[in-house]
C-alpha cells in the first residue's frame, strides 16, 4: 500500500510541475528547482524500491526520469525569454510512459537505449538555448558557465542510460 501511495504522490507532483511551468510568472530558477526536486524524488523512489527494475518502481521511475531533461530545457527556454512549447512536458511524460511500457514488456534494454538516444540531446538543446543569453551578456562568469553545466548534465544523462 505504501508503494502505491508513493507512486501516486510522485505522479501528482509531476502534474503540479506541469501546471506551474505553464504559468507566465514562473521563472527559470523555479523550473530548474522543480527539475532537481523531480530528480531527487526519482532517486528516493529507486532507493525505497530497492531496485530500479522492481515491478512497482520502474514505471514511475521511467516517467519521472524522462521529465528531468524536459524541465531543464523548459528552464533554459524561460531563461532565454523564449516561450516554452505547450507540448514539451506532456511529451516528456508520454515519452516516459512509452519507455515504461517497453520496460514492463521485457524491453528494458530498448527503453534504456531510447533514453540514451533522446535525453542527452534534450540536455544539449538546453545548453544551446542557454548559450544565447550568454553570448549577448557582459563577460560575467555565471551566464557562461550555465551552458557548460548543461553539457555536463547531458554526459551524466548518457552515462546513467548506459549503466
């Protein structure tokens, strides 16, 4: 029972994130905080479940794991004062559901390969978007480091997909 409650809570949090990101008064720092809360919640889910491939942990872990790069990209778009596409976060949730469905039907390797093919690319897109404001700014260090951190996150996304 506690497992289902935890999964329900995490999915409600994901829905709340979808709602908040669409609000015009929400800035990039808040969206990135949601991304990291999502990553931490996924980590807790896997740790509480004991194994990322256990029956009740894998589906929400795939869904929430796919949401992280999309939230990073949404934050980068907000940072660059660009419009966040309405399809970005629902698309990430559907992507995660598709990967979870594959994993549930014996396609764990395919689900991991799809993660390796797509999610680091989303992080690299965030780096590219964040590079725009960095180019136009004074030579301050922080705006120039932001795209570099997203490239490093893309490497981490790829490494976790391989492992």
